[in-house]
């Protein structure tokens, strides 16, 4: 078993002599992991920014600023982050961050506690952020830390982990070596934007001619009733003002009627205000909007993590539904993203590729899975994960049957 220790506030003692230095270095683990709460995360923002330049898979949903807000707005969720450190030149370098919530598994009826990632329900990617040069050893150290801590659940539940990065391949290798096979519940593809084309040729290639013609007609008709402008709010004060417009717009639509809008739950609204505000202070959040005169008709919250952008939340004014305001805005921010050479790709944060963002032709494979952090796994995990898979499969089958029934009903009414 690898030599792994969990440090509190992470201090490696400084030896007094050359011999002591040599002995201490031999005793140090290759990667040391600490379990951090919200207060500790405030101290690692600079180290996090440095890590993003070395990370294989930047993930804004692991950003310490965002996780800290999640812990403050939902203190009962047991938010924790694994921080992995590696000795470098007598100091320590952050080489990994993986945030979790300890509690009941989402989308499960089983009475067990798990470590869930993303750590909050408004997260859309569970991939850990790890230095590309030490993926295996960092993941191994993180799992040993979970396994050794008596207060943490040993079952790790990942929703929407990206399968197209070396980080995922490293996790599969590490789990195989540890004798703890994961239980995969589902796999899907979601759109992403990754192209060297400019906006116009990209959209001409990815969107059908008839759809582009219809969108030109919608844009022209909207412009006839006022000034139609595309605006990007990037300064913190501008982001704050735009976010309040976004929240109001979302609550006025179908999400508000169903009680799923952010303003429907004060804790969710507080989280989004804190998270977007905190990211904006770092220059990592913006809101892209389509305005008709001074009135927003569609809005998109965008988050950044290193060279990756995430289209996090979207809303539109239902009074303009017939003009496809969301699709018009997608045209505008697609062009803006492709013109920004600091962006490697844009993650749509979609659950699958069935929505309007399927206009982006590139795909990111994702998976939902559970695994046991302990070496060799356990009979309990194999039993509970099997039950969870059966439950998930039955739910998916029921959903497909319901949607098929709804479709057949609509067709029969048209006859």
C-alpha cells in the first residue's frame, strides 16, 4: 500500500539539518492528501489557479470558491474537498482537487451514505482536477485517504464524469489495480464546442439551411420592434446586475410555475448569487444576453475554469417564445466563443445531446458510476451498487414508456 497521510492544514515540518532533510524527504509520501472544509478552501485559491495551468481536465464545479459557497448555503450536506499536495523544491504544490458531499445518494432509494460528486445539485461534471503529470499516483492517494478516514463513506458516487480525458482512463487503471471495479449506471454524449472554424462557417456547417433561414426571419422580426443587441457582462458589477435579471426571467417562466426556478428555493438562489459572484471576482464568470432595447429576451450564464468554458444556466422570456430567443442567443455566443482563442472548448453542461445545443456537433462522452474506495472493494458495495443499477434501469424504462405514451397520445389527438 502506498504511503499516504492526511494532513491537517497541510504542514510538512522543516528539518533542521541536511541529514534531517534527507530523512524527511525519504519519509514524505509522494502525494499527501488532506480533507478540507469550507474554511480551509479559502486558503487555496492561488494554488488552485496555478493547478489549472497543469490540469488534465479543468472543472469549474471543483473550484474551491464555488465549493465554499455550496458549503455555506447548504451546511447540512457535508461538503468536503480532497486536496492533494506534492513536495516541490522544499515546498508543496497542489496537484489535485476533488470535492464531494457526504450524505444520501442522489437518484437513489437506498438508505446508505455515499460521497457524491459534484458536491451540489447545480454541478454538471464530477471529474477531479489533477495535474496531468501525476494522475495515477494522485488518484491512488485520494482513494487511500477516503478509505482510511473513519468519518467518510467509502462508496463514491459520480454523476457525469467525463470519459474522454486521461483522468478518466487513470481512474479506471487505479481502480483495476486496487481490485475495486466500478459499477457504471449509464453513459451518454453531450454537446461541446471545439472547432478552429469561425462562427459563421461553423454554424453554416452545423445548422441546416432551413433552420438558419428561420432564425434569420426571427431575428429580423424581433429587430423590427426594437434594437436587438448581444451583450456580454463580464465585470463583477455588471455580472451581478445581469444575474438578478436572469433569476427574475427564469422565475417568470415554466420553471417558476413548476417550483424549480432558482428563486423558488432561497438556498439555491443564494448559492447561485454567491457562486457566480465569486467566480466573477476571479474573472471566471460572465453572462451572455440578447436584449430587445433594454429588455433581456434570453440569457446564458457562462463559467470558466482555465481554458475551458461552461454554459452553466440558460433562461429566456417566454413572451418571445415564437422567435426562438434561445437559439438566436446560441448563434451569438457560439460566434463569440470561437473568436476567443483563450478557450480550448466549451462544455454545454447538458444531460444529453437531445436539446437545442445539439447544434454543437462535437460530443463529450460522460458516465454515471459508483465505486468503492477501499482496496478490494466489498461485498456490501457489490450488493448495493447492483440494487442501485436495477433501480436506475427500471426508472429509465418507465421514463421511456411514459414518453412513448405521451407521443402516441399527441399523435392520436391530431387525427
